[in-house]
C-alpha cells in the first residue's frame, strides 16, 4: 500500500473558500488510526505540543487542542462513531472559547479500510459563515487551514505508522 498517496481538494461557494478536503493512505489498521485521532495520549503528538490532550470522547464533550503560540482551543465533539467517523467544532479564530455553531468550523475525519491499511479523509467546512477578526486571519482563515491540513494529515500518517513499527 502506498503511504504517500495524497488528495487535496478545496471547494465550495465563493470560489472554493468554504470546504477543505484532504485524503491520505495510512499503513495501519482503522482501529489504530482511530486511537491516534481520539485518545488523549496520541492527539497532542500529531496536533499540538507533544503532550497528552484532554478528551471527553462523546457528542458534546470537549477535546482541548494546544496549538502552542496560537492558543488553547476547546473543541466541541459532534460525532463519535468508532472506528469510522469522528467530528468536532473548532473555534480557531477565538482561542480559549468553547466551539459552537456560531463561532467555529466543522472538522470531520472519515476512516475507510484500504487493503491492510486505512484511507483517512479530513474535511473542514464552515469558513464562509464565520466573521474572523483581522488579526486572526493569518492563523484562523481559510488559507491557513488549507495549508495546515496538508501538513497535519502527513503528521497523522507519520505518527500512526511509527506506532505500528
């Protein structure tokens, strides 16, 4: 299975500025990828400072993302369907604020079997409905997240595959 297979798709209304989609093949079973996405000891290793992340893994629960100099982000978990679908709301323009429908984007992770491994699709939507303060545009705007998810799916792949080694 190819571990460097990437698919980047950005689309939506307003010239493609509302939906970011990234896909990657990971040489690990779905259950391991699920654990990396949802378990406290793993989340901070691919997104954050390398320390355990508090996760209340249930709809309405909070997963605290530590994005270093950019701030702390209490994301609100929306969907938990192991090991196939996980989603949360992320108020990246508002560090420290709990994510709600009015101040956040929706980040969805979909896992599907692919040979002996997993195909991971990450979709982030909702930028068009947000009013992002000018000083947060460089880190919380569509362009920043579009670039960021390209790196994050690679981080997820590398981290997950090194666990399997």
